[in-house]
């Protein structure tokens, strides 16, 4: 299981911009809601494998949603080879799927943020597995394939981990996540 934090910016208008938030993460959350057809966007929201949403602070609901999630149909393994992070992907696309997007994700293990305004003013929040960036690095059509990312790009960023997500893609945008792996590339 890989839990990622993608901070959203739609609460910034209240007077305290979230220093970790990105517009693209708010757009991603809205796109998931539109795809589900429920328009349900809130915080703290967890979207399990790009599909079912639950209130992130309701542990039993989160565990139940994880247990209901379809098993991955794509296997992913990551390794560092010289100056390259290599992702090996294998498996099958689900029936009816034509392709899946391969996303390279840069992750900070932990970020502390001092909250200056709002209901949490004066508190310091610790966020785990904070997504610093997501980059599409290719499309996967099923079967064995390799994808590469230069290690030098990660070294410049100072991030702790990287991950590769395999996410279904069609004319309506991103769908279910069908494979993933994470690597502490600094070791």
C-alpha cells in the first residue's frame, strides 16, 4: 500500500495559502469526482486507487475501501542503475482499457508546516509522503516494458522517495490506478 499526500489549493482564499498545495492536485481531485459523477470534493479526502473516495480521518472507512479495491493488474519494480531510475512494468490492462499512463512521482517523506490562520492557527502540522511533483513518463500498453528517469533530476530536488504509478487513461482523463511501486532512491 502506498498512501500519498497531494495538498490542494482551493482553501487558499481563506487567507492562508498552503505552502505544499498545487493547483494541479486540486484539478486532479476534481477530475476524479467528475469521473465518478458525484462532484464530491473535500478535505481530508482519500481517493483509493483513483476510484472510491472516503473521509481520510475515518480509519474504518479507509480500511474498508482499501479492502474493496481491485487488486493491481500491473506489477511495477523500481531500481537505481547508474544514473537512471528504472521502472520495470509487466502485467495486463483490465478488459476494455487501451492504455495506461506511467507517472513518475517525487515524494518527501515528511514536511512540517506552521499554520498561521484558520481553525488550526498556531499549530504545526506534519504531512507524510508529500507529493512534490508528478511527471508522465510514458504510456503502457500491457506486457513487459521499461521506463527511465534521470537520477540527476531527483538529486537536485532533495526528495526522499520516488514512485511510479500506472494509471488508466482514456478520453475522459485519468482513471483507476492499476500498479505502483515506491523506492527510497537515496539508499
